[in-house]
C-alpha cells in the first residue's frame, strides 16, 4: 500500500460549542482525563462507560501510554524551527510545565526566542490540542522540588548527558554515567544547567476528528482583558 492510500475516517466523537468549557485549561483537563484512559473503546463507550473503565484501570494499575507526551516546537535565531517530544509535568494557572537541560538545543533556542508551541495528539480519542505562547523558566526551588522526585538513575542521567552535544559512542555516555554515580554516592543535587519551563498560552486550539475530514475545531485566543475569545474554525 502506498503512503497516498493510508487514510482513516474519524468517527469516535464530536465537539460542539455547547460542550466546551468556558476556560480552555478546564477543557484541557477534561480531555487529558479522557486520554489517561484512552484505548477502551469508541465514542459511545467513552461517554457511557468511562467511569467503569477508569475504575477497572485503577484496580489493575493500568493506564494509557504517555498521555502527557507533547511535541514542543521552538525556533532558532535564523527562524528555522525544530521539534521534539517532551513530557508535560505540571499544569496550573500559569500554563504548561516541562523540564529539560537548559543548554540543550531547545534550551538555547528558547533563550533566543521564548515563543514556542505544543501539540498533544491522542490517537485513540482522535483528538489533538495545539497550544502557542511565551515560555519562561520556573524558579530554582520549583525545579529542585521536581528534580528530587525523579528516580536516582534519571537524576544521574541529567548530570551525565551534555544534551544535544555530539558524543563518540554509547560507551562514552555510559562511562560518564558511572563517573557521576561515583561522584554522588548519596543525594544527587540539581544541576545548575537543568530545570523547568512554563509555557503561558496565548492561544489554545481543540481538534476533534470527524468523518469526511469535516473536523470540529475551536480556538481560544487570549483577549486584552485576560479572558478568552472562542471561535469555531473551518477544518
């Protein structure tokens, strides 16, 4: 089968203006909760049986794979975009929080241009959320609190990886990890080059796949008074 023949009709759900929350953060939280238990069935099952499915997953300890995975797009000094998948680690009235090496490519690009975009795609629900806004570093205290919550191996890895820099081979990286492990036999402190960012949304768009490519799309745009302007968009 050729790539041109790969296609799917989206039939799982609908998105109507009357069903939208007034606040896009609340709408995102509703959809994220659904994404955490996605894969359990189509639109009817999701609407009618979601509570039972959640209870079942809680009982067996199951959940969807990485519902907090999001594509982060940044731009370099020459206007060339780059994108990668990172994990959402916090959501509060400020915006969307993630953590990384400040000296990585994305960190350098955010220093030069603090505007960025996020995309969440939840295949099982036939939904995506696109978010754009300005990015700021979180406080050192917030970064340290999150860093201490990470497994020891991940904390050592943050020190061992000169993220985005070329290395000769994997053995080099593993040797560096061992050196850091020996350097910090007890507590692993927060690296000075590692921490969090918060993307403060200026625009959020919710997309629900529909048949015949007549998808439902609604955008929330930040208004001058701090509220949100809501518009239905053509697919």
